[in-house]
C-alpha cells in the first residue's frame, strides 16, 4: 500500500527534519564548479540514467524536498510536479485496467530512505541532490539571504499557489486521461502538465530537469536493435523447445502411444523489454543472454513421462482335439484327432509417453520470481503502462496486450435460449481482459482455450470439462456444418500458430460474430479474410 502524503506536510518526524538540516549543512559547504560537473557527466552516463529512473519513482524527489525546504521554492514546486506526473501515468492505467484486472496485486511503494534499486543509482541520487542544491544557492545569491523573513514568507505563498494550480490541473488531466487512454493523449497531457507547472514556479530549470527524469523513467533506454534482438532470441528459444516436444517420437522411439499436452508458446515482448530495462538499463543484446535463459527456464517446462499399463490382447492359438475311437467291426483303434484354433486374452505391458509442455506465463515469472525490489516493481509497472514510450516497437506482435475491444449487442431473440444466455452472461464479464499465454482464470487472465474452458465450466449449465486446449475442446464437441451453427456453438480455427489440429477457439454468438480471447477478450466478425482463411469447423457441446 502506498504511503499517504498530505499536501502541507514537509517532514514525517523530527528525525526527518534533523536529517534534512544535516544534509543542508553538508551540501552548502561544497561548491561544484562547471568543469567538475561536466567531468562527472561524462564519466557517469549510465549511472545518470539509473539515477533519473530512481528519481521519477519517488526516492530522490522527497530528499530534495526536505533538503531545500526553506531555501528553494522552485525545488519544492519541482518536487510536487514530479509526483503529479507520476500520478497522471498511474491514473491512466487504472482507468483502463483496474475494473477488469482487480485481482492483480499492485506493487507497493517504499519510503525514500530505503534507497534506490542499486548502488549506482544511489550514488547518482546523491550527486543530483548536491547539484540541485548548489544551483539553487547560486541563483538565490546574496540578495536572497538579505531579503529576510518577509521574502521567504512571500515565496512560500507563491509556492503554495503554484501547488494548488498544479493540483487543480492534475485533477482535470486525470479525468481526461481516464476517458482517452491512447498513448498520444497521455503524452500530450503530460506535456501540458509540464508547461503549465513550469510557468507557475520560479525555478523552471529545476522542474524541467525533473520532468526529463520522468521521461527516462518511463522509457526503454536500450537501442531498438538490442531490444528487438533480445526478444528474437527469446522467441527462438521457445520455437526450439516446441520443436523438441513435437520430435518426441524420434527422440523417444519404441512407445505404443504418444500423448501430447502442449500449452501455447509465446510472451508479451513489452514485459520482456520492461524487465530487462529495470535490471540492466541500457543493455545490449549480448549481455542479457544469461538472463534470457534464466527467464525461459522458469517460463517453460517440458517433461517426458513414461507410463506402463497392463493391457490384454486377443491371441489365436492351436490345439489338438483327440477324437480317437475303436472300430466296432474290426476292433481297430482309429486315430481321428485334429487341430483346432481358439482365442485367448493375454496380458502385456503397454508403454505410453506423455509429452507435456507447460507455459507458466512470462508476466507471472517476472513478478513472482524476478527478484525485483519495490522500486523496481514500480518502474516495471510504469514501463508496461507507457510501453517504454515505444508503442511502435512491437506494434505487429499478436501477443501485445491491448486496452481496446469491440463490443456487440446480442439480439434479443438469441437470448431466449437459456443455455446460450448463461454462456454469454459469463463470457461478457471478461471483455477487455488481456491475452495471457497459458492463462485460465480471472486472476491470471486468459488465453483463447483457457477463456472458453472457464466460461463452459462456470456458466451454470452443468458442464465440467476442466482446462482443455483448443483441440481438446474440439474433441468433446460434435462437429456440425456451418449452416447449422447457432449461438452457443464453438468455432475452431487452425494454423493461427504452429501446431496441429485446432489452434484457436471462440464462442459463436450468431450473425457472423464470435466472442473470443483475442488481444484482449472481445467480439469479432468471423467473416474477415483472416478468420475465413483459418476457419476449421463448428462444434456443438454435449
């Protein structure tokens, strides 16, 4: 749970007040020359990016606020503006997803005193504070020192007015962004926020530096080629694993039967890029290979399980039937034996190989075992919300989560079918939920077969089919011609990704429409060229 902050509170305790005064005394004794600042900037380029990210997450701005309470009105306004910009980003995401994915736990924030995400960012935070304090001292000069308590009071009044204007603007922007979630509107709103607040405070340079840090904190800092390259390497690992599973009959010969239980493979590339950015910042493709392998080994599990069953088969055997007799006339014994065939049930060992490929979902792997602290989790969430300010980077990837979906009004006539009405009532609860590989419940979100399986099991029609793949759902249905399809039937597609049989499934709602887990769960027309090209069959549930 985020810590509550009040508008007029400057310190949480007397200990904080004493600590801030101590920092002011130390910093005020040290002047930093322009030459030394330039040297530090050249030597610490990578540390600067990490420090900027930590600043936007909330660690540095609270320290700057404490250290400059009485000396620098502009720095106080900058601090408020940074928090406002962060709040705007979070509000935009909540407006779209909170009502849908309420089961997901949000990362908690931590007190600024716990530090940043790594030693380099902590060092850069300290340098930022010193640099901002020295700049404020130079801008004030002797005149500020001589102005006395009167100007300080006047400056505090102006700061309060600026903060109130900023707060009022933030409320308006929050409402606006909640209604218009597209990234371009988000960026425009943030830009407007920066300009208005910057014009209302006396220290524009300090604020603009802070807003630049916010941009860095919400951006992927690696080169596009390295981001795409790392994602391609991860996809190649998944394809190789799938090929290994499909090649089981060659790699494990001699079994009587092979059963395949294969989850769909794939991941949201923005989840991977966000995590690598948090852990490495401006990474290169080569330096993240060990991390890619570590994530991959946790996301996917491929197992080959041998099962031996005792079965019986019918065998035909031959036996001699003795029908000898004594001739009554001659008294000679006549051998009239013959061979006859008969059947017998014979037990034998039947060898089965179960091939199971489990997808634990990359998003769950990252959040549950990615080793991120609270600051890093917050940064990771911001990067996902903004797509690293590179929404076009993976624009064509079918597994990128989207916030937009098509709605459709079911004709009243179709709802007279009680069985279908229960199905569609359950299915529509999850409109807008993102596509998640392997997902099969509201708490994890869904993939296509996980969504349909969940609706079937929970709609109240008495079905209990478990968690089936698209092809598994096809197996429990009676295949029907397209001309006989009605609302409530399942519709299957093939070839939407590299697997045999049905690869995608939706619930047909009539009039050429279906509800399915695309990206996100949405209604879609089955008459588009894509779905017509991949159409497989209709199936009716028992």
